[in-house]
C-alpha cells in the first residue's frame, strides 16, 4: 500500500523548510508500513475570508503529497478558532468574527481545497465540534497545561508586550485552542507555514500532556503576496485566490515584482525544479525577459486551477490587450440608475464597482490610469451623460461597458 521509507522521505523533504523531529517521522512511517495503516496528516485553516489563495496552496500541495503516498489528509476548518483570530505576525488584536460569519466563509473552503487535494483519503472536520462544547472548567484545565512564560516566547507576543501594546486574553488562548485540534483528531503530522511553527509546537506539547504520541511538524515556505512585501494574506489584500477567474488570476501574476517570479513558478505553479532553476538563471543573466517568465508562470497557474483551455485563452487576451492594444473579446456591461443625467467620472467608477471608493477613483484618474473609449481622462470631476454604452478601462486589466439610465 505504501512506498518505501526512502521514497516517502524524498517526496516529503521536497520544498519543506523543516521537519520536527525527522527521526520521529521516520519511525511513524515505519510503523505505518508495518501495520498497513495510513498516518493522519493535519492542516488547519481559519476562514477569516471566503477565499483560499496560492499561499495556502503551498501547504495544500504538501498535503497532497501525503495523500499520494497513501496517507489520510485531515483538513480542519477553524470555524471556532476563526472567531478568535490567529495573532501570528500581528502587531495588534485582530477583529473578531461571529460563528455565523466563520461558518459562512468556511463553506467554500472544501470546494477550493480539492482543487489541490484529492477527494479520496480526505477528511474534513470543524473545530467548533469539540472547542464549542468545552465548558469553563475544561478551559481552565487546558490553560493549566501551558505557562504565560511559554506563550510569551512567541516573537509577536513578546514584542507587543515589550512595546506596551495590549494582548487580549483570548489571543493567548489561541495557540492552545489550535493545539486542541491535534488532540481531538490524534494527528500524527501537522503542516503549516514557517510562521506557524510556534502554534504547531504547542499542539505537539498538548498531545504529550494528554498522553498521546506527539505529532511531527512540517513547515513550508511562506509565499509573498503580489505587493512583494508582506506574506500573501487575505487580510493584506495582496493575494491570488484559488477561485479567482482566469484573467484576474493571470493579471495578478503579471503584476508581481520581478524578484518573485522564480518563487511563484516554484510555489504557485509547482513547476519542476529544473525549470525553476533554469528560469532563475535566465533572469539573472538576461537570457529570459521578466515579462516572458511571468507569462509562463501565469499560464501554468491558470492551467492548474482552470485547465489547459483557459490558460490558452488568457494568453490570447493578454496579447490582444497589451501587445496589439485591442479590447478583450468579452466585456461585462453595467447600467447605473441615477436621477441625474450626468455624473462625475469618480462617481461613475465608484457606482460601477470599478474602484472601492471615490477617493481611490480620484487617485487613479489623476494618475492617468483611466480611459473612456480609449481616451485617457485625468479630471475626476469631469461629467458624462453616457446615454449609450462606453468602454471604461481602469488600470491595465479592468474593462467595463457602462451607461447611465434615469430612474
């Protein structure tokens, strides 16, 4: 049922930052083979927003490796821990979600996760099932298993404490709550990004304190967001969602800084290592143009999540819009219902949802990023009647046909 230890470890080690401890993982695999029993491999996701993104896919892909080796992937949807909010990397307390919001956001997670994971050998659990049934005595018992000094070993907690920035009690409980997930499902292995190492270690210690064999930990690289500064995160709005439409997904890849191309090729597109190395060398010596490398990376990412045909179509659209300066084949239409015959340009962009606010619309217009029927407009207060549809372009890839109708 299972490949040899060496075959399994070769795949497990690939693109993995750290295995804690590796010798224990080897023993777990040996026992798994001997008893012909798959290991329970855990990954937790808090549904703070409704979308999974390429950053999540780095870890999901490793979980898929374990599935391919014959083990069981257990995806924990953190509908309960999502209400607390993971304090990892945060300089201040996160806004709290309601249980209803967390569950609503979590509904699409399984569908998105199976874009990477196989539906076979996959279990999905919601941690409100065990955390939500704990009473206060249970919480006191859990809290007694860890010290404040241990919790303050976290870099983000210790920094906030030294800087006099408040740390709420519920944030201190978050690592314990996440650790209880490992106890509840008796996980053998837990996966996470390198920023999750502290939380994963807490789970390991809690399992030991509850008399269980402690899980092994695998940490994976953190994929930077499209801004090239912060890690990819829904909270930072710098992410490429697994459910993004093909053109939007491709367009976001084309906007990444050049220094991230090889990382997106490796951890976003999961291209063969030989191609990643060749691309990196080509970019460094100038034999590969960054735009060509981004196109290749964008196509591979679209192909992975939307298929070969969609990948070909986004390339056609890219060449039509950027190389030939033509319009996309399909442009959505939007009708603004207004009591006024004319509206200022910044109001039109806001009402048509092309910009999130009038302030942002004004900024984009003044920076020369808006055109109407191929004519660039730089006055945010210029008024238009729009009795017939006109093609609005915002930035490099947002197109919309807009007209105004009287209420």
